[in-house]
C-alpha cells in the first residue's frame, strides 16, 4: 500500500508571473485562473495545496507561509507534520486489536521518515537470515536435526518429548546448545516458549544426566511460571496471543512507505519501536518481542528481539550482539547495508524523538563509533561510515 505525505507546493514561476501581470484585470480572470490551478493540482507530480507568492509594493518577493523542507544534512530538526493512516475496517478481531496497539506508532514513524528520509543511501538490501549469528551452523549434525524438529513443533505450538535413549547424541549437551539457535532463529518464539528437561543421576559417581527434553508454552503476557503444563493458561490463549504478535508485526511492515532506501527501511522499523516502546524493568514479559511490540514495555533484549522480528517480516538482514557497556550486560542488533554491517541499538536511541540528532548517536554505526558498548559476542561491524541526515557524506 502506498502512502504519500502531502505538503504545500509553490506556484510555478511562469504561472506566478502571469498572475501578477493579469492581476489588474479584475474578477474576470479569476475563474480561468482557478480552473488552471485545479488542472495543475490534478496533473502535478506531487499532490497538495498550492501556495501563492505575492509581491509587496516595493517589488521584493514575500516569504511564503510554508518554507521549503530543509535540505540534508540538517542543521536543525525538521518539522514533523501529522500523518494519519487510511481508515480501514476489518472483520478480524485480532487485526482490530493490532490496529489499536500499533497504529499510533506507525503513523508517527511514517511522519518521521517522510521528514528525514535520505536518498543518499542505496536501495540494495539483503534478506533475513535465521542463522545470521552462526549459532545454527555451529550445532553438531544430530543437534541440527533436533533443532529443525523442535523449531517446527514450537512454531505450530505442538507438544513434543525427546528421550535420551532415542537420541543419537548427548541430550544434555543438546539442551544447552539449542538455546541461542532457537531464540535467535525466530525472534517470536521466546515470547511463549522455553525448552525444559527432566534430569536424573545415573549413579552417584556420574554427573547429572538429561532423561528427556520437552516444551513449555506459557502466557506471553507473563513468563514461564504461567505455563500450559501447570494449568495456568490454556494453549488456545497462548495461540491467540502469538497470533496477535504476528498481526502487529505484519501491520508495521504493511504500512512501510514505498521507495525507501535500505537505510530508511531500517530507520522506519526502529522509529516504530521508538514510538511504541518504553524501557521498563517491571513487566514479566520485558525480555521478549511480545513485551515490546504488544505491551509496549521492555528492556534491551525485548527491544532487540522485536527489532529482529520486524526485520524478518520485512525480509531485511538482522543479527544480534551483546556486550558490557557501563559494566552491565546489554543487547542490540546488527544490520546490513550495501557497504557493510553496522550496529543499531534501538534501546539507547530511544532517549528522544526519532527525528532528532541525538537519536542517531546509536543508529547505524561502525564499531569505531560504538566503542562504548564493549561488545563481547555477536556479529562484528564491517561497515565504515553511513551518514545520518545530520551528517555530510564521507
């Protein structure tokens, strides 16, 4: 769906001269002029109301009531004009709920990207890779087969149990090896699933062994303590909440404006999160994409999983990174432009509005510009410099 932000346009110079020359002809000319203006508005490349510039008695042009949009690089924040999404009706209650949850953030993000979009960047993009971090490819062959089976069951919300005696490898090793691949291959699953196990001692001389591994599905509004297996939530309620998260993510991407550079696509998705999410350590869902997108409250892990989920829906490459900035554990994302991989920390961007210069301090930055994050794991940056709208091209 195409969305165009309408703004004022200046009357062409030739037409303006004609208006000024004929202005002494009185009301007889006004009908013809109005017809021309209507025809021009219908056929011009950019729709919107026309601004008539008049000359004062001394002959100097008057300043129009709407100034042209500032050019990039900006010296001051641009004005953000209100944008409203087109009205829709839906018979799907989940779509209506998704609209209630996310539409205000979408509209604001569209208004921002319309004001700051930067055509200096390429439109070359790279598709989403479930193994961008390399966790899946690092699995042992028998673990990779188990990973594929478990992920398929989890996405379908099916119950499963894998017993030690039926598994070709070390089930205890697999239990811990599958954690990151399952979390990062599909950023939605940690919102409602965790892998659990039954442990036992084979003998007093042996280490604890894993007899079986199985699923725990839980309420996305809560955490693993509110699970289906404990009778705290129904599987149908979990399925409905998971579907709501999917509706929200799809709605964000469906309204993404057409014709954006890859840089601005990443910006739009980050701006939606920035408008939707508040950093909050209280909610039990704070570590998940569901907590960020549906409940609007999360910590860094929730921000980064939600961003990856939106990138997956938009088929944009995205990976994860973590470190110890300020001596504390922290998570953020990595994105890929035509010239390389860059850091994006939506959590730290989200200290101000997404059109202000300060917001860009942690958006699409090379490792050289991200030294304060003290990265300890994840994909490294390969890009050198991608200018934001306040920076001149290198």
